[in-house]
């Protein structure tokens, strides 16, 4: 599909308030988290079962989140916007 024909898909992003767009657009944070999980799990060449993988990822996330100290700016505003836009999904 040509880039010009995807304009409608892109403009949906701009329908969200600015604060929500900032959160949606933060793919670097997601990639950073994935990289840290890989760092914790790459030392294992294989896992005996699915539960072992789940446990390794859980423990990695537990260690990673200990370093998360910076709060999201304007979180109260963002939460209210999510509640308004997605009333059936976001219950306070």
C-alpha cells in the first residue's frame, strides 16, 4: 500500500489528546524494556519449560522496575482522558 493511502490510519493517532499521544509514541521505552529482559534471559541457552521462562521474565521485570523512579508527567490528566475515551476499559 502506498504511503499516501495510509493517511487515514496515521491521522487516527492525532485524534488522541497530546498527553496520550506522548505515551503512545514512546516506543523507545518499550524497546528498552525488551532489551533489558533479553539481557537477563540471554545467559540461559534454553529453558526446561514454559514456567521457567515465565519465572525468568518475572524476576527480570522485578529487578528492572526497582530502577523506575521517575513518575509520568501529568498522570492525573492522562488517566482522566483514558477514562473518558475508554470508559468500558478503564474503570477507576
